[in-house]
DNA sequence: CGTCTAATGCAACTGCAAGTTGCATTGAGG
DNA sequence: CCTCAATGCAACTTGCAGTTGCATTAGACG
């Protein structure tokens, strides 16, 4: 809730995009109110519209900026340990207001739809590193497609959270980890 | 696109709800335009609002009506055959405009959120029948929770379709079937 | 067949939020 | 210190949800 000023340049963009994320977080939807963003960013509505002609552009830019935040890949020393960390993080994400809103972005905009596959592939490949490390440690054999294994591990968590609408227990998480580990034999 | 008339009673509801589904199907979103529904249903906007005070009520009613359509459970004679049918049906659903719109209903309305778990449990239990039959035929041992196995089988399909945004190949479907079959040993 | 009433049609309304516009201010670089 | 582009500001237009008062009409009932 910054005060209106006449600041310019990149700082303004940053404030605006951060405000967008905040509003998404607090409203739980991508159908945010631009006036609210302006208020939070301490910027006039007109300024927002000058930079992002349509609200969707604004939301898209904010999501893309958010997507660039690097998710840390755990390195606990054991495969199971790392996988557990991942799975717990995923649960936290799909349980959060922001996470749920972003995941509901399905078919939100054509641009986003085009970027989606690459985004997830990046995520999966990054997470697959824990499998690579396990292989190096001699914990297991090298699988054909580590990224796919990660995808198959997190899919049930996403599905249960976003569709079935049930709280996700530790046991459920453990099942997903076990299945991945089992697939490596 | 029926003509405006003064018909009354249950027929009107049916027309309206059918129109809602059509509009969702053609627009690919649950944020339908009530005027469009009125037009399609051959009914005045006022009539709709008299029966469904808020648009969300209208959409919810239409979804619930739609959800009551019984999905046929295949019975081809073999476990793999039945699972394959299921998995192909799921792919078709998540690929359709209507299916995608309905699946994006995540956190759309509190009422819907409450009904969601029961809905899916029903679906899973119904589909689990193919496993029961396989057990009866002696194809495999009885699993602990057949419904869960079905859930785990379809989850990656939903996840890939709605989130990752990649077309789903026959091979991917086959992997899911294989995993379920493997779990039964 | 006539009558009465509740459901429907209709048109004009309010309210809210997206997006626009013309003009006044102001910050930063020369 | 001057200039000009970026910002602020207020008053618009537009689209759609939802409302309202009144005219019409289906259909039940005698």
C-alpha cells in the first residue's frame, strides 16, 4: 500500500508485478481488480494500463516473472530424503492460495498455454537431478527418463489437490515416493 | 436457439440447464454470459434470474445435472482391455472443450468444492469394478484399495492435460495402464 | 367456454469493474 | 534551470451481472 508518487522506470514495473502477485494471493483468483493492484503498487491505474494494455497482459507478466523464481532442489544425501522434500514442497504449493490460483490458470491465455510445457519440463528436469545424484551414489540404476518419473510422482498430488479436493496426507505422499523408488529397480 | 415463448414448468429448467452446458462448451469457460444462455434456451433473461438468483447458482445447477449422467464402465473381458477403455475415455474428456472447462472449476464455488470429493469417489469406485471383475476371473489378487489404484492411474492424464499442456499419446496411456497392472502383483 | 392467477416476456434501469481520454504535474537528464 | 516524457487525476465509455415494474399469456378450474 505505497503512497502515490511520480516515480518512474523499472522500479514501477517491479512494484506493479509484485502487487499483482499479492492481489492474486489475497483474492485467490486470476480475475484480479486492476484498481486494487494500482492501490497496492502505489501507482495510478492509468500507469498500469499504459504498460499493460489488457488485464490479461498484466497477469501474464506477473506470472512469468513469478515463474522465473528458482525453486531450490533438495540435496539431503539420500534419494528418498530428496524426493520427500520435493513432495512436501509440492503439497505446500497446491495448498496455498497463490498456488491454487496459478494452477487454475488452465487455458487462461494462449500465450501462457504455449509456455506451459516448457515451464514444466524445466521444473521436472531440475527435480530429476535428485535421481541423477542417486545414480551417481550408486543407490540405483539410471532410468530412461528421470523427468517423466518426477512428473508421475507429483501428478497424483496435483490431481488430488486441484480436482478431487481432498487434503493430502503424509501417507499419500509416501506412496508417491515409494512408487518412484520402486520404478528404479 | 429456440424461439421465445411462454412455456412453463420443468421443461423450462431443462432447456435452461442444457443451454448452460452448450454455452460452456462453446465458450470453454464457466464465466458464461447469461444473456447468451437466455438466447439459446429461448427464454427471457428474467426467467433465468427468477430461478437462479446468481449466475453461479445457474452454473452450479447445470454442472450438477451434468454430473448425474452415468459414465458407462467398460467390460471387454480382460483387465487391460477395460483399463484401456477407461484411460481413452479420460483422455477424450480432458481434451474436450467442455471437459477442460468443467475441470477448471477448481475452487469455483464453495458448494461445488464440498461435493467434489464425493463425486470423484463415486467415479473411482464405479471404475474400480473392472478390477473387481478381474479378481473374480482370477486374473490377479484383490488389491487393498481398488479406487485408489484407479485414481493413481488417471491422475497423470489429468495432470498432463490440464497443467503440463501436452497432447497425450497412446504410449503415455499405456504406461498408466501398465503401472496399475504391475501394482496388482 | 370464460375467468383468474401465477409464470413469463419485455424494456428500462442500477452497479461494478475494465478500459479510455484529455489535461495537469513532476521527475530526471541535458 | 528547462524541457519533455512519464506519471497522476478525474471524468468518461462500455460490457455484463443483476433488478424492477408492468404488460402478456399459459393453463388450471369451474
